[in-house]
């Protein structure tokens, strides 16, 4: 309704009320970053599968984005950078993903954000607004093109018309795996499987209060 990239339209408040069920369109994020950064991250991992990305071999990284994602996710990051800022910034997200091979919660922790290896790679990333990417249809607002230039003169490019989060919803097994990963350090390993079984078998539970009882105990901090 009030998002960037279009004129505010109050009629969207009740459009499709009782007919369109948005829960059926909910996408679970593959990465612990702003949704608009998922396509650039997909592209980086795709390039990494073709040629293992080594920071010292990278000369520069160009990221082409549509208007809304460019204005939402691009500015030159400076220290100190908060976890929320890191999750919103394309230069940080791509840099830490290249270094760690993943882009999950720990990649956006205060301790990881402040490490020098990330800040040596960040200046090599520059984002650009590509007007052509503004012309796509539904889902195109998440398009991205990543081009990595190497010090040996080689260049690899990956274009993503939208993110895998949107076009390839996570399978049940992937969701369970992500849950285990995200909760593994929170002091709830003894309850993980019980929670998984409860959620996957929710429709057959005799008493749904079983689930909140499993979720109620205190857990540790995500960032230590």
C-alpha cells in the first residue's frame, strides 16, 4: 500500500477481502536478509558454483537493481554498522556471503559485522539502478544482475529475474533444516524434534495447547 516504487493506493486495504488469502502466498526466506537482497545473493552463490570465489581474486562486483531495491538496499556502508543495517545493505550481504558461503543469522551478528575481512571486501561492491529492470511484471521488483570481475581479467555474470525465495518455495525438508539451524544455539535442542513433530502434525493434535507449551520456555540470545 505504501511501499516504494508506486503511488499509494488505499483501495488495496480491502481489495479481495474474503476472496484472496495472502497466507497462501507467504514465502519463507532462504537468507537472513531483506527480501530485495535475495536475488543478488542467489546470483553470487550461482557464480560461486561455477568458480570458487576467493576475495583476493576479485577486482570488483557490480550489482544491477530495479529502482525500489536500489534505493532500499544501496548506500556505501560505514562502521559501525548495525545488524539491521547489515541485513539491508547489498554490499555487506554479498561480501559476507562470499566469505562464509552462507547468509544466515550468524553472518549478521555484531561480532561478524565488525570483522576486518568483510570490510576489505565491501569496497569492491557497487550497486547501480538499471532502468531496464523496472519494466518487468510481478516479482520483477526483486530482479538483480551480479557481475564479478576477477583480477585475472575474467568476468562472470548471473541474472536473476526474481529470487528463489519467490519462484522456488522452500520444501518441507528445507524448512525443517532451517529451523534446526536457527534454533540450534538457543538452548532448545531437547525440544526441537517435538516442536517439528507438533507443527507438521498440527491438524491431528488432540490439544493444540501442546505447541505453545513447547514454545513457552525461555531460550538463549541469538547474538552472543
